[in-house]
C-alpha cells in the first residue's frame, strides 16, 4: 500500500521549510530513503502520484492459456503443464487468476 499523495506533499514541504531529512522522516514516520525518492520523483515527473504496478505473467500468458483450453477442453493439468513447460501448480494458479474452474462434472456410473 502506498502513502497518500497529500502526505507526500506535506512531508516534502516540511523538509523544504528548513527541517533536516532525519527529523522529517521521524515526524512523518517514513524512511529517509523514501523522502529522497519522493523528492527525485517530484523533480523528474512533476507529480507525487503512486506508480501503477505492472501485472506480469511469468510462464503462462492468459491469452495463450485460454486458447489452449478452447482447443483442448478435456486436458488434464499435467497435460497443460507439459504443453507450457511448467508445473501443474503454476497452471492451477494461472487458472485461479483468470477465474477459470477446471472441475469436470460427470455423472457417477454404476450406482
């Protein structure tokens, strides 16, 4: 979770008013490195908005996984893992991120 934009402005204004970096960090309960990073960000980009996090797909890209599942609807997790060169646990986690359920509902036979 990132700090509020207004807190960042107040901390930098407090530091610019003549207080030391260490004192500012103590008053606002942040690290001195954080203050320096905020100051650099303000100088470079002109804003103190928190940066957006990038979503990265390590081994399984969502588009490729969905395409594979459309062409192989009855594939087991091990088959999918072999096709993508990863573990079946990685497949399970990717499917959860995509909100795809792999439970097969077959009627019980012989009962």
